[in-house]
C-alpha cells in the first residue's frame, strides 16, 4: 500500500486523478503489464501452429533461434506423427529470466506464462535450470504434477544425476547429455516430465512420444 501524504481528494474528482496517478501509477503499470502478458499468451496459444508436442525451457540461458530450430528438428526425428497430419512438429518454448534490478515486471510476466504452460495440451517436457528447478518443486504438489523418473526412464540414470525430493527422483541433470554436447547447446539444465492426467488419446500419445525425447536427452 502506498504511503499517502496530505489531504486525500474526493474519489473521481478532477483533483483525485493526479493524486491517484502520483501514488498508484506503478501499481497500475504492473497490473496492466501482467494483463498484457496473459492476453498475449492466450493469443499465442490460439494462433500457435499445430504441434505434436512441446518442450519448455525455463531458466537464465538464451538459446539462438538456429539452436532452437535444430533442436526441434532433431527431436522431431525421435517421435511419431501424433496427430497424423503428415508432419512431426516439436515446439521448443523458452522462458528466459533475468533477475536483474528493474526487470521485475518482465520476470513476473515470464513466470505467469510458465505457470500457464502447465495447463497446455501436449506439453509434458520441462527443462529448468537449477534455480527454476528449485522454484518449481518448492511446493507440496510436486508428486501430483511431475512423473517420477523411474516411471519413464528406460534405464535409470546414475544416482549423481538424479534430483530427489522426499526420497523419490523427479528430475535428471542433463550435464552429461550426449545430444546436448554434440549440438553445442547449454547443458546446465534438468529434465522433468509432467504427468498426463487427461483421458484423451492424443494426450496419451503426446506423453508417450515425450518420453522418447526425454530418454534420448538423458543418455
């Protein structure tokens, strides 16, 4: 709540508007920025090209468009054509945070968009860096949201690469990923699989094909 000095003008009078803007302009700007981010994300979802599945990065590293395109193309070779439209389209979404003074609204918008991604269709692969991994698992719902590694890994990774919470592994470090090293991509991230809770054949297929990608990345 902004600290107020002097006499407060009567609401909605000519004197009240300059007073309101002086004390509450940053509150208004912040709210409008968040609303814009939500509307922009909704519009993106509505106009997004048809994809078979999505991979989501959340962290502080910036990938080039060329790296992202190559990543999507390579992972497209791993999966089946889920929707049978003749194309194997994989999307690589990147939510990059700055954590710099003055960028709080931007980071908050990124967080809002990332949170919404957990409700999107065909989005099961999450690739957070260490900081975002701690944030995403710092709640009591992690076992309801994320699949345990043992439930999707074809071969259980070495214990040193596993991130355990409450005794169970939910994430795998990709520091030793052969693919990421060969592709020259940042490997200071982890992989987590969101559970599929939808009784829909396309969603089941998207999760199944996402598991194939996850297993390629942890090798």
